[in-house]
């Protein structure tokens, strides 16, 4: 049970603006082999999607805080993510799994008031696909 909790927390944190990675935890649990692969992918995906939902919500409220010194996203990263989002629209959320740019894109989606249901669907596809790919790569090497 602790394995699932640790995986959920690492996946949730990795999807927020915190500098965490969930793949190492997931790969370790795959290698251990004592947990169901299906449930590992479900828990990692759920944590990662919920973390992205936090970013979306923060994006809704960001205007009040983006110029504060403690704000965790630089102006340059926000502008880069906003440019991608404006160019490709909600489809850019398919890049929400990409390190460095994915988290700001989910934040920008909230800032630009992306429809939450559409946000949730596209981000879920991206996040589940990410963890399935991690598993397939793992299976290819071990």
C-alpha cells in the first residue's frame, strides 16, 4: 500500500511546478514486480492528472501572483508556454507530459480559461500515454 501512496505523491508532485520525477519511482516498482502493472499505471496517471488540475486551477488565479518574487515560474517560461498554447490551442495540452514545458502549459491553460472538461480529457490522454510508454520501454529492456 505504501508503494502506491509513494507513487501517487511523486506523480502528483511531478505534475505540479515542483521539481519532482515520478518515472524513477514507477520504474523501481516495475522492477520490484510485486505490484500490478495495471494499478501502478492507474495510480501514477491519477496522481499526475490531479497535479495538472492543480496547475490549471492556479492558472485561473495567477494574475494576482505572477509578479511576486516567490512565484515559481519565470516570466520567460510563462511566455514560452503561452505562445505554444496560443499557437496550437488545447491540443498543446498533449505536451503536458513533457518535462520543463508541460507544467507551465497546464498552468497557462487555466490562465487562458480553457474548458476544464476538455482540459481533463486531453491531459488524461497525454499522462496515461506517458506512463504506458514508460512501461513499454521498461518491458523492452527487462
